[in-house]
């Protein structure tokens, strides 16, 4: 595709059917300290709160897979390059500009992760992938190493069929998760954020408990374990798109991270330079320093 998206599909803008699952997850406290997940529930129930008169959702996927650099600072692959919010939003705006010429009397609203949208459900309904036990959206041909973006529109477009697939009896991600964060809740596989390394290293504010400090192991920002062990992410001759290196230039511009020891005492100026246009800014300087200290402690 001209804009570089690896996956694209379209579905209707009907209310999400998976909202009760999210509500149950929150009711059991599995969102941890992410209170915005609870306060945004009413907005997630209807896409008209985002774009009045919305009729269709264009869902896109953008591969971010690449091998991480050799470093004692362990960063999830999605955060190695430029902030995906900026990259995908820019592409969606260009897509909206092209489509608005064909549908001049309609409205368009790009959204990437930060808007209160059940993105995974709409991406599933648009045919991009199905829900894995680790809650990632998995495409049978490409795996799960891709970001999701959505473009809402008041135009009625032709819809694709929902993606079909499943994990079967596979437990690779469940067994590999070092903190046991992947659990069943009323018949649905969920990630309990309170025990998830990604949550602890990114969303968790303040100091760690002794247990939390040990749980993050050697991960400084995020975690890739459940995706690394997923069979749908393993290269196969019959599936050449699996674990294929991203072609997005902004993701391939991997920033150089200082050592763990240096991260524990980063100056404000150095932090600003390091985190500029990077997802790691989400964790804040204090969070990265805390994580690096825990990493060093766990090495001994």
C-alpha cells in the first residue's frame, strides 16, 4: 500500500460487543492503577462519542517487528523506534485526505490507542486478526507484531468479514509468562495488569514493592515474552510474513540507550533527548530510573 500499512479492513461502527468483558476485568481490579480505563467506559460504548454520525471503521495494522540491539537495557520492540502514535496518526491523516476527495461530504477521525475505542474488537471485525490467549490480536499469516490504528468516518463503506482463528490447546504464552499474568476470568483469557511486566514498567507509578521489583526481571520498559513464544510469530517457509522485519523507516531508527547504570542517574536534559518522540516517555524519568535500579538489583 502507498501509505505503508501491512493490514487494512473495514467494518461497521455498531457498539462493541466485548464491553462487558472489559467491565468485568475492571470490576475485578485487574486494571491496577489505570483509573482512566474505568472512567472511559461510558465513552467506549458508542463511537458516536468520538465522531457523531459515524458509520464505518477503517482498521489498519503496521508491522513493528525487529530484532532488539545488544544492550543491558531491555526495551520492548514496539518502543525501539519513533513513537507509533505519531507515525500511524500521520498516515491515517493522509488516508483521510485521500478518501475525503472521493467522499467529500463526510467526516473523518483518526485514532491511535489514546482514544476510548475498543480497537481490537473493531480490528477483529474488520478482518485484521483474532484474539489470542495473551489478549493480543493475532493474524494467522503475520502473527501479532503489529500496531492497530483506526479511521472513523460518517461514510458507509463496503465491509470485510471478521477474522477467524484461535489458539486451540496451545499454552505457550501462559506457561512462558514469568509472573503468571495471563489468567482466565469467567471463561475469557485476560491479562491481570497487576502482575504484567509491561504494566509494572510503564503504567505503575511510585516505588515498587519487593515482589514487583523482582517481577520485572531484566525488562526496563515493556515486555515481549508472550509474543516471542507464540507459534504464530515463528518464521515458517509457508508463512513468509511472520517475523518479517518492519519496513517502516521511523521504527528502524533505533535510538541508542545508555547503560542501566547510566539510566539510574539521567539528567533532565539527557532524559528529554532520550525520550523525545519515543514511547518510553510514557513511563516518565522517575519510572525508568526505578526500573533500571530494579534491573541491576535482579542481576545480583
